[in-house]
């Protein structure tokens, strides 16, 4: 049995072979490849293998398969043949056979590039995650610099966070992934959360061990901690350090100071969502007074950065402006809390604006996002490495339905209507050969997006501040439009939809995201609770609302504790305090689709849900019957807990 091991010399370089969908069952379409052995120009074994790989790279799967099978029939004991043939078998769902061939490749050459990773993928798809992780670990011992591998392993860890893995294995992988700039770290929090038993930290010695833990420190800087127990622990640490510095009882040791910097990152990225006691407010006043009297202690700055963004304290504490350091960790904090904000202010002066924002609801929504751009984000997967043609991407999302237009021969015009802080725009870069425009009400959100694009070296995306209701001012039509989580925040979603359809080409596709009335019952109850008590929307009241839930005073909203949005100020605001919200049922969505003469193409849902739906409604082969989906949602009310995310087209394609 080939088992992965850390030891492994240099890896053999092989051709990168893409995986293409195979349009036939292999057994029925093998055909025979005949090579004339008497010909003086008979190709060598190496030439035959090279030709197989060329066909495979070109997406000519039938031809490649015939060559690989010729190699196998003639006992070409070559690991690349076994690996690539196994890859084809995996792509048509023949996972057990794929496992056999990829294992043969490992037995011949355990150092072959990608072979352990690809076996891990197959084992995961066979629902054997505990075996799969061994092969991902082997890959990480040698190299994990490929974006697709990092992307896959991050999702693997996210999806299997409840699996009982060896904690040291998880820690090893997380220590690699957390340092990467081209992946989204937030999805790793649940698996990270399994590593630490905070309830057992009873004495200062164990607490100090956590303060020295580099994975915790780096994670605080890169992912939002969406856990009540972590929040309680971090609040306690913050208060203890604040007390020490206010009272001058002792000097912080290096590990405490470094941890404090990481905690300041966390507090900034969660938008200072943690509740602050009156005792802490008094400590803060003492610390501010100390600094204004000339006390020079960088830890005073770091602890204040755990309570307020430093850019808001510059006027109150002028010495912050002149604070300089040669330490990278400190400068990263200063960039985050001061430099980035300065950049956004400058960028906001240069934003392109079209039309006027006259609608009263649009103005209110704009004000909300001007105050708190949503969502905030730090890193994102390098989508450029994952590009697909639009029809491939849409088909992946609406599976088992399929569309058949050819998007390969022209440059696509893509509009992201309501692009927020730019995350969705970057995800749209997955469309091959596309030209992307993003529009948004809030200049703060657009400035945030432009700053992130500048950091990533992206300069080919148009960002415009404007209202969806004035889209005609763009004077252009789009092949694809995405508008996720936008129409339900408008005065009239129907008017918003009409504005989108006016700029969608006749054969264009539109992706929408709308709130489900069924899935948001508890959220609506919270909105009613807030409205009935005339609770003003501000950070102080959002923190109080959260603490009431944490303390058990509002047990009907206890489920919010499991909701990631509950761990940032803007997330709670968007969840429960939004100035405008419509909710829909599937009957209303069907009516909207029919009224506007659209063709429903399918929902974006996890495969597990689509498989369950298929058991209920096997006759609905394309899974596009909205009446069936309404019945399914009755039985499974959390199906559309995020939103109804779906594709429609203007015409039947």
C-alpha cells in the first residue's frame, strides 16, 4: 500500500493537464487505436505518451483516452499514463477506478508531481476525508504554491471541519494556508476553532501558551473569529491588558505586546463589535491622558487600537500621527488602521459618478453603507487562476440544467449591479475574456473596492457610483449581469429588475439573489423587535443587542450566535438593522419571472441539496420547477438561508 510520507526527494516535472468534461461513457466509446508495428516510422513509446498528453491538454478527450488505453494495453508502465487516465476516470465519476490507476502511478513514482494531491481529491470525493488529508499533507510537505491546490484544500478543510482529524495535521496545514495572500481565510475558521479548548484554560500558564501561539496570532490578523467562546476569551485578554497599561502595574512582555497587535487587527476587521464595559472606558480615558502627557509606550497605542480605529484618534492624540516603527508587524497595523483609510479618502475624490441619487430609499441605503462599507474583506482566492468561459461557469452553477450558447468567440460585457466593496467584482473575473463594470450607491464602498484592486494590481475594472434606477445612463448593453442581495433593499424591487433588464442583451443572462421569507423568519422577528422598541441604529446599540443575545436575555434569537454575520458591526446591521428589506416566496419569484418574460435556469445550491431534491422530484431532470422547489422549501425551510440565488435569461436558450 502506498502511504504518503514526508520524505520525498525532488518532484518530477510533468505537463499540467487540465480536466475536461468527458461526453461519453468510456466503455462504450473506446474504439481501437492501431499503430503499424512494421512501419519504419513506428512511433516510440515516448512519442505515443507525448501525443496522448497533447490531446489531453487540447481537450480532445476521446483521442487522449484511446492513446492512454493503447499504452495500458501494451504494458507501458509509465506513471504519467496511469495518473492522467485516472484523472479522466475521475472526471466522469468513475472514482473507484480512478483511485486504482492513480495509486499505480504512486507505486511507480511516489515523487511524481500532483499525484498525491489528485489521489487526495478522489478519496475526498469517495467520502474518505481521513485518508484524503494524508495525501494533501504529503503535497504540503513538498509544495503548496499552486492556487488551485490551496483553493481545494481550504474548501476541503472548511467542508470537513466536523471530521475528527489529527490536530497536529490540521495545525500544519493551517500554518501554511494562513500565510498565503491568494486565498480567503475566513472559511478556515471552523476547522481552526476545533484545535483549541478554551474552556480548559484555567491558569495563567496555559493562557500564556496561547499568547505565544503563532497560528492564533496570524489567524487574528487574517480571519474574523466567529465564535462566542473566542469572543469571550479575547474580550477578557483585552480588558486585562488594558487594566495593566492603565494602572502601570507592570511592563508587557514581548509575547503580550505582539499578541496585542494581532488583537488590534481582529478588533479592526470585526469593526469593534466587542462590547466594552464602563471599567474599560475608564481605563481608556487614563491611557489617552497618559499619552497626551507625553508617556512614550507603543503598547498604549496598540491597546487603544483594540477599542477604536487609530485614524479616528489622531485628532484626539496627536502623537499617533508621528509614531514610526521599523517593525513589519507594527507597520502592518498602522497601514491597516491609518494608511488604508487615507488612501480611501483620496480615491473617493476620483470616483466616476453618473446621474443623481434621488430615490429616498436609495439615499437611506447609501447612507448606511457610507458609514459602514459592507462586507469588509482582506484576501480572496486568485480567481485569475480559475478562469472559465461563461457557459462553463453558469452550467457548473445551474447543474443539472445546462445552457448551450457559445461565449468563447467574443469579449463578454459583465455588469455587477450593487458591487459593494468589490468582492463580487473580483469573483466575476472568473469569466474568461470579460470586461467588467461595477456600480454601487456608496462612495465609501467603492473607495474600499478600488483600494483593494490597487493592492492586487488590478486596473481593468470600471467602478461607477450610481443608482440602479439610472442604469440607462451607461448607454451600453451587457451579456451578463449579476445583482446579488440588491433588489430586496430597493423601494421597488420590480423597478430595479426592469432597469437591469433594459441594459441586458436580448440573449443575455441575469443572476439574482433575493431574500427568502421562509428562511428569514427569525431575522424578521428580530427586525420587528428592533422596530417596535424604536432602537436607533448605531454601533453602541448593535453591541448591546448582541450582548442581550449572548447573555440569554433574548433566547428567541439564540440561533444568531451561529451566524458568521453576527461577528461584525456591519454584518449585524445588514442582518437585523437594515434600513430597507423585502422578502420573497417562490410563488412571488415565479410571478416576477413570468411577468418579465424570463426563463428560469436554476438555483445555485450545494450538490447535497440538489441530490436530495432529485430524490423528491426525480422527474424534474433540470431542477427548474419552482412549484416543486416551493414544496421542497416547506419541508426544508433553511434551504435558502443565504438567499434565493438563481440564473434567468431573457430568452429560452
